[in-house]
C-alpha cells in the first residue's frame, strides 16, 4: 500500500473510530477536551507509523491503546500527584495491562454507553447552539475545524474559538460526563435532537452561500441520527427524527438541476427520489408509532414527509391529510413557521383563497419580518388567484430577503415571469 493510500485509509479509520475513541477516553479522563487532544495525538502517531508498519488488523483498538499510553505519560510528566489523578493513573495502567480485549470488543460495538454520554455532553444546554453544533460535528462527526467552517460559511478561526470555548465551558462547569435521567433526560434529548436536525437542515437548505444544498452535512446528520437511534431504541422521537431526515434526504437528487438550480417540490421528477431512503424513513416512522403515545414534533413532521413520499405524483398528494397533520403540529409545537406551512397545505387542500387568508394573518408577525419564505408563499397563492402584479412584488421582496444565492435567483426568476405575464415556474 502506498503512502497516499495509507493516509486515505487513516482518514477513513478516523472518521469511523474517532467518536468512540474520544468517548472512551472521556469516560476515563472526565475531560472531553483532554480526551480529544489525546485522540489527536494517537492519530499523529498513526500517520507516522502506519505508512511504515502497515495498518493494524484492529485500527480502532490500536488508536485506543496508543491514546491511553499518552494519557499515562502525560499524567506522569505533569507529576499530578493529587489523589484523584493518582487513582486515575492506576485505573489507566490497569486497563492498559488487562483490558485490551475489552477495548477491542467495545470498539467493535458501535452503540456503547460511552458514545451516548459524549452525545449528551457535546449538546449540553450550557453551550450556545452554535457551540453545540461545532462541538458535535468535531467530536461525533469527525470533521476538522476547516471542514466545519467551510460547511457553515464561517471563518475557520471563529469555529476554532467556538470549539475551544465550548470545551473550556464544560471543564469549568465540571459538567458530569453522563446521560441524564428522569425529567432532565427529555429536556436534554430535545437539545440533542435539535442540534442534529439543525445540521441536517443547513445541508438540506443552506441559509447562505451559492449552493442550495450541502449534501455532506445531510449525510453527517443522518449518520448521527442513526447512531442515536441505536443508542436509544425506546425513544420514539429519536426514530421520528431519523424518519424525517431519511424521507427528506430521499428527494435530494431531484431538488436541483444539472446546473445546481433549485427545483421546487411539486416540479420534481419523483422517479429520482431514492426509494431505499423512503423505505428506511417509513420503517423508522413505524418504529416510532409502535413505541406508543402521541407523536412528538419530529414524528409529526416525518408523517407529513411520508405523505409526500407515498404520492407518486404531486396531484396525488394527500393535502387534506397534510393540513390536518400541520394543525396537530401547531398545537404540539406552536410556531409562526408551522402556521405558514399549514397555510401552504390548506391552500392546496381548500383553495388558494383559504391559504392566503392564513398567510395574511401572519404578515405582521415580528419573527417573520425577515423570513423570505413568507412573501414567497404569499406570491405563490396570489399567482393562483390571478393577482400577478401583487405576486411579482412579493417575489421581489422574497429575493431581497433571501441569503442563499440560488434561492435569491429563483425568486427573481419568478418575479420576472410575473412581469412577463407568464405563470412563474
């Protein structure tokens, strides 16, 4: 194997093993920052040694063993003789000598308690949402600072600062490296699911930049969601989120044309929808339903996505069913954005006038003042009512508010079509 091939293999191994490696070290060291640093040290050693010695049969266990040795060396060099550090060093030495087989078994098991603890630590409510996202992608997604910065169109030093500050915040607060219990679990799980879905959404509909989609972020979020579903198989909302992401991701190939221009839902070639992802999404939604109780926000949104997935054509879509699901979602998770989406469904189920009435009730909503999809939806409804000049002004306003270049051009195109007297495509 050439040096280049070995480096590619190391990169692949790191993507697969880094989260479990950091999780195992964090359990032993009680410090996420130090755990990541030691894991990175082990990666450097691998980059130095594997091109000469070859990739070991169990690279994950090799990295864990190397990281533990580094931890012991650091504790000795630092002469950390406090009782807790002495005890920690003895624990590490004991594991180093007698538990290599256990390490290998743990690293072969992708769904361990250590990984679950790391998920809840990275998404701790003590951190800002931006910090949770960056730390999650770094620790659990295996992304570099540069990759995270590029994905979110943020300067690399900004992402680096967020990650450093997040680790310092967790260390200063002495956040327990554990999965919360009881009532706290539901609150913390909501934070975890929110972070994963935020990552997915940024990949599915980028808020800024020149690309409408960033598929790599969708893939990272899906992978994290699937791992979490394996770690928490009895939590219906975890399966609900996975179902939602699988079903939405199934449309990815149909959402842009050969030039990267957006294609709206009803105009998509449904033959391009990924049937495997649809089956996976429907199966995850079924699992959520079998766990009992009323659907939560993610499962409800997944049920809406399932209505689209089951329709072979746009005309066959169950719009009354979707409108009913949005009404339920509005009760479970009240939000002006949910109301706007309900207005779209009502407009399709009951006619454009009924939808426009609901949209007009949202025009003065402060949180939607800068939301470009409000005038975009209003423009669509006005076109269907034949009020083309009003629609043109709405599309122009939507273009002015849109931060994503592709979406901005789509709105301009629709405004031009209104000006030319043609229905906007």
